[in-house]
C-alpha cells in the first residue's frame, strides 16, 4: 500500500496506478479481473474506452460483471458450469 504523507490512498487511485504501470510499456497482452469495480460509471466508461481503443498495441482479456466492456469487445466468452460458451 502507498501511504503519501501517512495517509492511505483510495482504492480507485491504487487501481489507476496499477493500470498505468501495466500499460506504460505497451504490453502485447493485458489480462484484467474486475479492474474498475470501485470506479464511478463515467470514469469506468472513459477507462474502458481507452483500454479497448483499436490503436492500442495490446490484446485484452477482461473478466468483469461490468456490462460496458461488451460495447467495445470483439468477442464475448461466457464460462458456465465449467464450459466455455460463446
């Protein structure tokens, strides 16, 4: 945990830092699990739009209950009862 001036940062700020560190070197693959679950809706949408932008060099695999990911997804895969369903 990061404690600037002996104060704990918020969960959303910590997640922003982790995301920034993950994309700074423009990886080929990003695998994220509920990366925006504590963000407000507008901020989450902006980040999703950025992460899913076709100009980014990465393939993106996201596990999330946030339905906004579907808008910009090329493929949606569901896992149910141990089976992969498209």
